[in-house]
C-alpha cells in the first residue's frame, strides 16, 4: 500500500501497553487521506460540538462525540540565534508585538475567547478558553515558527474540555522532530507541519500560510497524513463602521470533511462562523451570520455533488437472493431468503425457492450475508456530515434530540428530497432555562408560559417529542408534560437540576436520556448540581457502590414499569468518558481505529474524565455498573433504546456491541435498533421490518450479527426509500476505510 513521504518518516508511540500496535498501524496506513483532528464524545450535543471543535481547530477530549488537550504559556529556554535567522516574521508585526482578540460564542452568547500575540522574533503566544455548561478548555500555547510558517517549537499547557491536564510539546532539534503529550510520544525527520492536539485556532492560519507557499502541493503533517488547501470565496464585510476583506479557505486532511476558516488579507484568522459555537475577530461578531450563510451555501453544494455521484436510483426491480434475513418481529434469522424491491417498497419477501424474480431485476447475490431493516439511531444531534456517516453505516432513520430549528429543517428537507445523503429524521424539541449552564441550542423558558409556548411551537412544527434539559425550572415539568401529551408529543430529557429521575417520571416524563441520570436518582443527597460535570464525576465515584439488587433500585425499576418509561441509555457516550485513559486507545473506537483517518485516530488516545491512582479502577467499575443496570432494566421489561449521542453511524454499531456486552442477546439488540424504535416513533406500519409493502430501507452486511454482533459493522449495501448506496463508497467519501 502506498504511503505518503511523511507517513514513512514519522514514528509515533501511544502510551499503551494494552494496544501497542493500533496507533502505529493507523498512523502509517497510507490509504487514510482525510484526517480529522478530533473524534469525540462529550456528554451532550456531541456531533455539533465536534463540528464546532473541528472548525475552530479545537481538540475536545475523546470522552465526549467527535474529536485532546489544551495549553498555558511557556517561556522558552532555547538557543534562538540560529532559529531566528529564518524565523517567521510577518511584515505587519516586524516593528513590534501585535495582539488579535477573538470572541467565542455559543448560540449567540459569549462563551470564551482566544487571544493571539505575535512577537517580532517569530514567537506567537496564544490563550484559548471557553465554557460549555461547566466544561471547556483553558489553554496557553507558545509557538515558534520558521520562515515558511512551520512550527519549530510548540509548548501547550492548561486543561482540556473535561478539565484533564494538558502538557503537550513539539520541538525540532538537529533535524529531528520530537513531540510528546499525555497521549503521544513520537519523532520523525524534520520537514512536516506539526498538528497539535490542543492548539489555538491561530494554528490553522499558520497551516494555510504554509499550504499557500507549497503552491498547490500537499503539506506533510506530523504525526501523520497530509493537508491540501482550496480557496473557496471572498467577501468584504462591514461592522462598527469599518470594512474588511476576508477569504474563505478549506483544508482537507484535518477532518472527515474539509475544514473552513476565514482569514484577513494579512493571512490571519478572521473567524470560524457558526451557531452553536463560533469564533470571530473581536468587534466583528455581527458578521457571523453573513459568513456562516456563505459557508452553508458552499457546504450544500459539496453535499449535493456527493449525492449526485454516490446515490443510485435503480431503474428496475432489485433482487437480493439467497440471503439471511433478520426477522425483527420475532428477533430471529431466516436462512436462504430472497427480497425484491420495486421503487421505494419491498414487493416480495420469502424463501428463495418460492419468490419469483422479475425478468428485468437487478440481481444481488446475498450468499453469506444478512439483510436487516434499516437501523435507527434514537439519540442524535445531526449536522450535515452525519448524513453520509449514518447511511454508510446502515442507519436509515434517526431521532434528533435537540438542534437549531432552522438548520435541522434545512437538513431534513435535503435528506428527504435527495439533494444530500442522510437518514429519515424525527425531531425532539429542546427546552432549557437560561443560566450559566444552559444548552447551546433550542428554546429557552424562564416562566411556565414561556415553557408552554415552546411546546406549542414545536408541536406546530411537527416535532414528535419534547426534550427538557438540566437548567429548566423543574416546577414547569408537570405543565409541560400535560400540554405536550395533549398535543401528541412525548416528553423526555436530562433530569432537570433539583429533582430526581423518580420525580421526573412521576411528573410526566415518558423517557429518560442517559444512563448516568438513572444512577443520579440514588445520589441526590451527594450531588449538589447536576447541571455541572458533577453529573459525570459523582456517578464515576459512586455507581459501583450501589447495590443493584437493593430495595431502592427495585422500587425505581418498578416505577419505570408502572409508568411505561423508556430509557435512552447511550452506553457508548460513557464508555470513553469512564474507561478511556490518555495514551490508550479508547475501547469504543478500538474496533474501528485502523479504518479511521490518522488525525481522528489521535483523538482516541486522549483519554476521558480525569482520574487518579485512587479512583482509576473505581471509574472503570462504575462503567461496568452502568452495563449491569442496563441489563437489570432490560430483564425487568423496561424498554431500552439504542442511541449514540456521538459520532454518527459507527458509534451505533458500538452501542449495539455494548448492549450485548451488558447481557442483551444480539438478536434482541438488533430488534431494539429496528422494530422497537419504529414502534416508539409510531412508524412500524412502514418501517422497522422487511415485509412486502413496507418502505424499502435495509442494510446488507457480511456475516451474521445475531451470532456475532460486530458483523453489523461489515456493511456492504444500504437502501433508503428505494435509493441504493455502496457503503464502501460512502465511507471513502469521508476518509473511512470499509470494514473487512
């Protein structure tokens, strides 16, 4: 397999005795051509924060989503004499230091800032900090750049998104590059651009400048991969009575999709626009909407081209012959079946010996393969990229659990009319209260009247569910539930701060998001504020100590049964958070790590919640308790959902593996992600099983996932509403290698 020059040169060692070869395999796999900085899981709004983090070039630690570390100022003790001869010195700052300040906002509210100071000697000192519901990085970076804008030295310290320490360093000495962080320790011949785990947004501008000097050639990256540059568009913006000309650039090689950034005419960062998260030059924040609209237009054009190239619309019936079929009604496998699709419907399903094939059918040999109904991911926060990731992974339906109203409608329209590739969507409307830990999207309610107005707005827009969040006044819950039920909507959410899961259910909630809130039900006296990261750390410190056969647990499970309450466990979200350790491949990504782009692989080693020698094993035991609680609820008859709240598509496969690891039989796990989800959404007459007359949504995989659940990863063909896709082609479009 052909490799890039840099991939042949560089050597990186992950600090791991358990998986010593995974990082090396992935980092040297020359077939990985698009290489994101992040692969994440955050604990809420992961995909959107992943996208924002990638667009801001911020690494969110792999604990979520996604897709690191963050820094603090270092003074350098380095022999600068020879370095400064060729040090990078923009003419604008040759005479003295200049500082650029940026505002980081979340849903229009200031959440943090970045400050970049450029010194005449080639140093750039950057600080970056933002707050996301009590989480968020605080880092300082000191760069020294050469004449081409390549880092000669980088020192980063501080804390990462989950408050774990950041200590990352890069240096070129005697022609050899060395880099070391809490998750990596590598070296290679000098000559490539170092992509830090925790760098400031300014670093992206340095890379753009280096790429421009390469005159169209790619730039090799440390630790692996290569980057390319495309100039997209330019515009003159106006704010506070001033005008500025800015240019939009796209860099491939840093993420699953090109990463865009706006630079001024001095080739310095102007902004990374957005809604949930955005970074803009201080004083120019009002230009966000204009620039974001231009980015969205270009993004839509790109995904439209991919849809045109990758979607196949069969002109004749499609016959999948001699295939193993998952009967989701009975949760069993039927051998040697044939399935016929005409248009957007299944028209014949039965034993291969008895199904008549149309004379003009396009025939597909299903021998050794399994056909399943299209999968449902019941906890997503979709962004444009997720469409391809989901369809490639066999996820043809998804329930969005909180998003920007206009943006999700735009995506839903595109995915429905075929101008972009993506799953069917059902939407939950997000309601939270204002405050320091408020959600970064949705509608806000600080009175009962505002809460009920939000319910009515979502109902009028065709939403199927209301999702409540942690900062909402819990006194509003009964009224919200009553109105929502009257309008035909379900109610679910994070348990609002101040009440327990039991009270939430008694107040009318139909569903609880996240397994950690199940445990918090028994920790009310020990947890001060569930709006903060304490909702994770308290569970890590105590879940393993709870007797799952105790009367309080039994009484709670009976309450769930009495109220017909569903639990959206999102096991994958917490696996990396509780089990991931710096320098070790997080177990949720380990099964697919060598298929992912090199820069995404790096995120798998960044670790989860900060742990000490005293509580390291306790957090791992607490995650096992989460699996055990899931099994207890399932065996008692509490409905369990398969939802990811993480990286689209591939994390649903992991969610099903974790359900099986918890003790749910593989066939029942598949049923949860197909027919059970369709029933909850009241779509089982059209979706959720493969039967004549139903919508033609299916995924064809190698092997038998009812015997080996991991075979669900081995997707070959996916059909959504009669449109056929090659899973390998879709994965390739986002830089992922297909499963064997």
